């Protein structure tokens, strides 16, 4: 299912977890006034606007995202130093080589279908010495969300509907190899341990849904989704305590330099 205006607006209101992860990445990257930054998979642009404040009047920030619904929201934040385009990580051909000091990729790489090609594009548009920052779910850590999704969608009648482009969380060693192949060096990895807290299962699923542009249900047809949601809710409710639901996550945070 494609993205919708409702999901895009929902994400704009519920992206505090990704925003927090993004500020951790900004700290590790060391973004300074005057820098030219590309935000890949910028979504509705909350973090992109924050990046623009950091780089100030001497710097510039460009956000790209394939979702026209999310870019339409982001464009409302446009300024002389902050612009947005529809586009995918795998094709940054609108940007000349060496045109950015920083490429920033937050909570997005797992949705990119051709990750090796995207990482080569990140390297191409970075100036020599420029830095790439990536933060997102790790292939070395399985979250409750992945377990619940696989469990429910592995049942009848959902199991016959394969997800066309499932998320792919890279392991640290896989990412390290792709960075080397793209001539990115001096790579540092950090693990950002966070806990996603919601008051109940509905709030958790709504967050997952708006974050993934509706991919919580994989390839499940629209008419079966309410039923799948109820089964997922039952699984989340097994984790519920008087403090609500808490999902532990270990984000893989990467900083690498272009040689
Ligand atoms: C969870 S959102 C993250 C948005 C923003 N970076 C943030 O941290 O709030 C993931 C974003 O990745 C975008 N996306 C999906 N496939 C992509 C691709 N191939 N290239 C770039 N962005 C992509 C989605 O449209 C969505 O806006």
C-alpha cells in the first residue's frame, strides 16, 4: 500500500522517537554552522528543519523523500536555506558530485531497496572529507515489533500475501562492507539503546503504521488488515504492564568519512 496523507500527518505528530534518535545522530556527526547537509528520507521534515537551524544562514539543507504526501508537508517548512524534493536514496542524480559536507540518513535505510547503490550515491555527493551519518534499526538486534509482525503475518490467512519490499535491517558487518566498497573510511559505530513507550497496543500500532507508511501489515490486503491488527494487538497486550507497553530497541548509529 502506498503512503497516504493521513499516515503522513500522523507521523508528523508522532515522530518523537525518530526525532530523539536523529538528535543523537546529529551529536555524533558534529554538524556545524555553514555546512551543506542532505537529509535522505526526510519525511515531513521535522528533523530537516532542525538541521537548518543548526547550519544557520551560512549553511543549507536539502531534504529528499519518495513520499509525495510527506514532501508536501515538508515543503511548508521551506526557507531560502531549506528545500525539499521528491526522490529516492538510490538516485541522487539531481545533485552534482561533492556537493554536500554531510549526508544524514535517519530511520530510513531499512526501507531503501538497493542499499549498496544508495551508499555509493551518498559517497558520490559528499565532498572529500565529508561525513555520512546513518541511524536506524540493526540487523544484529530483533525488536518485539519484528517478532510480532512475523508471528501474526506467518499465520493463516495472511501468510500467502508476501510483502513486496520488506524492510531490511543491515548488520554492522554488512554495513561496514558496503561503506568500504563505496570508499567511505574511518567508520565509527555506536549502539543507541532506546525504549519506545506507549500507553497501549493501539498507540504502538499507530506509531508503527505512520512510521512505515502502512507497512505494519506487510502484503496483507486492505480488507484483512483490521483482523491482522486485532491479532497484533493481542500480542502487544501480552507485554502490557501498569506502565503501558515498552519496546526495547538497539539502533545502529554510523559515522563514516569520504576519503
Ligand atoms: C520513519 S521515516 C523517517 C523520516 C525522517 N528521516 C525522520 O527521522 O523523522 C522513513 C522515511 O523513509 C522514506 N523512504 C522510503 N524509501 C526510501 C528510499 N528508497 N529513499 C529515501 N527515502 C525513503 C519514507 O518515505 C519515510 O519518509
